[in-house]
C-alpha cells in the first residue's frame, strides 16, 4: 500500500504514552545525578582533612613516575598552601619540584596491593605537619588524605625537651657523685682508696650507659648489641696494656626495656672488668669473649676468658665464692633480673647469665 507523499516520521510513529515517560525518566536521572554530585562536592569541600584525587602517570616501561591531581578540596589548599588552580594545572612533579620519591613509591604500592599507606611530611609553605594517607580508588586512581598532626609534633618536641633536661640533671648528679668519690680517695689509705676508685668506676659506668641511652632518644628501648659493643670498647680502652688482650663479641639481636637492660649491663661491666684486670697478668696475653644468644625460651649472656682462671674449689656462683663489693652487687642485680649466674673454670673462666627478656 502506498502512503501519502507528505506522510513523515510522525505518521509512522504516532504519539504514545511511552515517549514522554522516557523523557521524564532521563530528566529525573540527570537531576538525581546533579543533586548527588552537589552533595558529594559539599561533603568533599566540608572535610577538615585535605583531600586530593590523583591519576597515575607511567613511563613507557609501565613504571609510575608522576601523577596528575584531578581534584582537591578547600582544606587541602589551607593545609599545604597550594592553590587548586596550581594543583590541577599540570603533573605534580612540575607543581612543586623536587618531589620526594616516597610520594611515587607509596602510590605505586597502593595501586599494586590496594592497601593504604601513610607517611608524615611538613609543608614548607604552611609549616604544618601532615600525615598523608594514600588509598586505592580504582585502577590508576588514588586518594590522598592530608591530616593535620602539628599539635602531636609540638607535644612530642616538648616532651623531648623535658626528657633532655631531665637527662642532663641525671648526668650532673652522676658527675657530682663521681667527683666526690674521687676527692675522698685522694687522702685515703691505700685499701680505702682502691675501694673508692672502684665505686667511682661503677658510677661512671652507669653514667656512660645513661648517656648512651639518652643520645638515642629510644623511649627506654635498648638495643643490647649496640650497648654491649660500646661498653666493651670503652672497658678495653681503660686497661693498662690493651694490646695484650683481645675482646671479642658475638651478639644476637635483642631489644630490652631499660629497667631490664641496666642491671644486665652493670653485671656485664663487673665481669668484663674483672677478666681484663685479673685474667692476664703480664706478660700473659689472651682473649675475652662476650656472647649474647637465645636458648630455648631464655637468653644467655656469657663472659669467657682463656686466662689463669680460678682454683678448682672456687667454681660456682661468684656470690658463693667471693665476698667483695663487686661480687655482692653482681649477685643483687642477678636477683633483680630473676636470672641465674653460673661461673665455671673452662681453660680460663666462664660466667653464664641466663635470663628471661
């Protein structure tokens, strides 16, 4: 059947209720999307944390070498000092060169593992300390969240200042006690002088240990191999003829709280000092070996020498075989550690302290 020549598309597709309904749906969807975007933008800009949405930029080998900032919020500019216009204009390496490698390395790891990473920075423009949290959004997209932690850093700086002041006062007290002992020893009888000099030496050991601990700012965590090595070096340098004695250390990694480390270091000082002073009468030479190692659920600190040793009937714990001040102090500190100390003659002398960290 032929149709009239003036019959057009409208004649073939007469008005139907579906057409206006479809148009209404599209309008409503567009309106909903606009409202959702407005709400998201309001939330994005209302956040007190700085936010930046970034897209990775890779080289020909697929390595992330830069990234483009796609959007930032108002807080980002306030915290970092970088304007939105500058951030969106070009790749980040050209916005604020030079860019530290941690920015790209963390972005690469987050895109690979989809696990959040974070690090601290200080904005050169605002002086604020910021914790930057890098999160996965989608392939090649990451979110950077900038959290202001300036107050935390200021409190930490204040705390360090107070700790440094306290440490300085403690060191002054050590020096005062050592000085008084030195003055008392000058006019004392030979026997008394020797005991006062020993007491002065012990005070100096504690002072050195405290100074080393303060210098690390370790909040009471003591890296035992480092401290033992430093102590042994100092003790070897104090003997009359250090070239005659070799001081060897074999130390497994161990970190102790200072309240556990102090008595252990004091005991070590006494045992190593005795070995260096008495195990090798001239012209005898030899070796003192200090070992720190785990054994089952315990740890062992041993001091061993190949010197003249003790008589067979003096083997056992020093507290039982001697009565000097040093021996009594060693026994007291071993008891404080709830440890055991066994001394045995073995081609010289071996002291073994077994303790629980």
